[in-house]
């Protein structure tokens, strides 16, 4: 998604190297995806549902 | 000792020769070897990540590595929003920003290889519907993908 859109920043974080990140986001299962610190989910989602999660997080983030 | 096995090295070299189009740069943020290491601030996987990237660089002329020190090149790190190491910021035909924090080993290494190919070609396997939705995003999306080694 970040390759396709200038509005997207994607970061893969290896939490075993950064345990403070795992603690902060209460990671119980991986992969755990967090969009704009507001919407999160664990496990892999099909592309369409992943996109829905991104769209869910974006309008709320821009209103702030 | 090499981190990549000879068979993997050959396979990757063939894949890069076949798939890479434009050059891709990996900005690698690390800490320079110093005689004064503060134990709590030591980067556990920086050296190995650097070795892995060197091996990857050796597999294609289209892969470039720029190594940055998190501390002495703080301005560059700030601009690329890197605050922890090891970190990789990938630069090619991407429109947004693609970063990795931690050593890309195991499954994440396969993801890195796929990303290098996509960045080199400027294409992804996303559906046209997804690409259209991303083109019309009303605001910024910062996506964090938290993983563990596999």
C-alpha cells in the first residue's frame, strides 16, 4: 500500500527486538497491524478487509 | 560465515536478474562500531543486519545500500523518521514510505525481497480496486505491522 500511495507510510517492526513496542500495543498475536494508532487487528486479513481497516482509520485521523 | 546459503544466494541472484528493473536504495540506519559502547544502548542485531545487507547488495548491481549512523546522522534519521535501530528505509519507485525496524530475517527477509522487486518495478500485486481507493485516500495512513521472528 505504501508503494502505491504517497499518503501511506508502512513500517514493519520486529517486536522481539523492541519489547517496549510489544508492551505498548499489547501484542498477543502476530502479525498485529495498527493504523493511525486508532484501528488495529491481529492476524492476516484479505486485501479488501485490510483496506477497509485503513479507510476506517483515515477519516478520523484527518478530522483531528 | 555467510548468512545466506549458497543455494539461496544463487536463487536470489537469478530472481533479481530477472525481476529488478530500476535501482533500489536501502538506507540502513545503524551504530558505527565504537570502542565505547554503553551496554543499555547497544544494538543487538545491527552488525548482523549490516552483514545480511552486504550479502544482498552483492547479488545485484541494482541494489544500493547507504549506511547511516543513528547518532551522528541524526538529521537524516529525523527526516526519515527513524528513531530506533537497526532500521531500513527503502527507496525506489514507491509513492509512500516503506520502513523496517529490526533485522529482516526468516519470513521478513522474503517480504523484504518482494518489496525490493516491487520498488524496482513500481508495481504491486494489489487489485485495481484497492489501488484506486488508495489513490483517493482523504488523509494519511500510518500503518505499523508488528511481527516476531519466524
